C-alpha cells in the first residue's frame, strides 16, 4: 500500500504545474521568456483555492496552456515580496501582469471551473499580445 502511494505521488508530481514563489524572480523570468505573469494569490483554509489547486490547475488543458503561455506565481496574499498594489483581502485572486512594463493587464477575483478558467487565460493572453 505504501509503495502504491509513493508511485501515485511521484506520477502526480511529474505532471504538476510549476509555480514560482517570489514576485521579483517570477517577473524577471516572465520578462526573459517574453510571457505575461499570472500571480495567483491565495489564503490559507480557502476552499476555492483548494479547488483551483486540485481540480483546475491539474486539468491537462489548463496546465498545458499555462506552461506554454505564462509564468505562474503562487503567493500567500500577505507575502512580503508582493507589491502593495497587488495585495488583496480575499482569495483566490489572479493578477495578469505585463512582464515588459510591470503593468496590470487585469485582475480576476474568485475561482472558475477548468473550462471557464481556460477561456479567461486565453482572453488575458490575447490582451497581452495585443498590448505589445
């Protein structure tokens, strides 16, 4: 039984979305890769955040789109590396940031199912490309 759990967790981790954990590093990485930054802000004990983590970010289409088009930042809402103007009092919040100038493309509050979140990602990416 323990062996099966270890194998399962290993397989899951191989397919997990890579999320940065420092705002400045993530913004630099996004700029170098010429991608927008998606800052995902969460609070502890947030049911919607847990849903996004387990159901939405594990969806193959969502994960693939994020990996190909964004640098993803995952931070607690009160993280010290986060600029004050990005901090919020609710979660989850998704800030889409233009990595070239650090300006906000848009902010979305609340969770979505995988299909709707993918639509949101595509729209925000189009806004990023159109704004270049």
